[in-house]
C-alpha cells in the first residue's frame, strides 16, 4: 500500500511563497510586452497623454498601415523576408555542422579526437576579437554578403559539446545491431542518432534561430548595402528619430511612437510563434548531455 505524505504547515507556506513570487515575476515580465502591443494599437494623441495603459481607450491601426505601406513598408517587408531566409538557412547550417562534428567527436575510434576536443575548448576560452574577425571575413570575400551573417558562427562550441555528450549516451547496442545489418556510419548517424536526438535538435535549433533572428552586430559590421539589411538593423534605424524621418521623407507624417511599438511587435511575435511547436522537446532538450562529461 502506497502511503501519501501529508504536507505540513511549513510546506504549505513555502508553496504559497513560491507561487506568489513566480506570479509576481511573471506579471513583471508580461506587463511591458502587453503595453507594447496595446501601444501599437493606440491612437497617437491618446498615447501622448497617457503614459501607461494596458488597454487603449482610443484604438487606431495607423501604425500598422504606415509600417506596411510607402517607403517604410517597402523596407520593413524586404528586411522581414531577408531575416526569415537568414534564420532558416542559418539554423540549418548550424545544425548540420554542429551535429556532424558532435557525432564524429563522440566516436571512440576517431583518430586525433583528444587534440580536436582541445582545440574546440580553446575557442571557448580565447577568441581573436572583433577586428581580427572583421579582417578575416573581408579577406575571405564575405564582406557585404549574407554569408558573413551565417558562416562565421556556423558552429557553437558549447552547443556542439552538449550534443556530443548526448550522442555518447546513446545505447551502443543500437549501433552494433545496425552495423551487423550492414548499415554504414552515415546510415547510423541519419537513421538512428538523429531521430533519437530530436529533443536536442529542437532545443538548440531554437537557440540558433533566435540568435539569427535577433542578429544585429554582425549585420552592422559586415553589411554596407542598406537593401541587404535584416529586420533587426532596420528596426534600429526606424526606432531612432533620424532613421524614421529619413525613411518617411516626403510621406505623410507617421505616427512615430505607435509605429515604433508596432515594429517591435512585428519583430518579436514571429519567433514567439515558433516556441509552442518546440515546447514539448524544450525541457528534455535543455538537459541532454548536461551530466556526462
């Protein structure tokens, strides 16, 4: 017979304190986001008179109409398409190189495995810095190209080591059975290792995707053609007074404050929509390979 332990008064008090603290933290984090969404649908004059609100009394869609029309709309739509393409291609490149290198380094019969691992660890501690990296990107012919936003960060050493540990935890019997059935090393990787590592791929794929979507510094450093700017760089230009004035020159005066909020919403919502589809893998994926060294 299973005995059920009754909660003491101290346990109940602790549960209440924990729930209250978590609720307060959740409210503190959510309220600013709700305000940004509400402000994007507010009337410009109402927003100027009311410093803080969660539900605008006077709604208006002028910000979104302005954002997707005229010169602002042309720049925003183009940058959104660029960011989506960079995020998709960059994430696929990241996962390909990260998983292939992690699987290779997880094999015990790999020649020079220890030396390669030491080189990987070295990159986690020491780096060339911004200027040497810039000179390297320019010398390789990637300056002012989309490759400069993807190739230099193709592999995250930390993510690669975590996925490597996950591959090392896979049952050896599966690989031995596949080898007996005539499966090659590539076949074992594609048909066994990758399907079993979906939680890890989903988790680190989300990390890579968020990094590409929010990428700002690399575009600022390596891109000179404004028509190649991703959304985050365009967002930076538009939320500054000078950038907004230059972009809307000749057009009707835009709703400046609400337009800024609308642009922030458009830049935030797409990546938030991806998370629910990966949520079931997220908790398990964060912990994979985190124990075994």
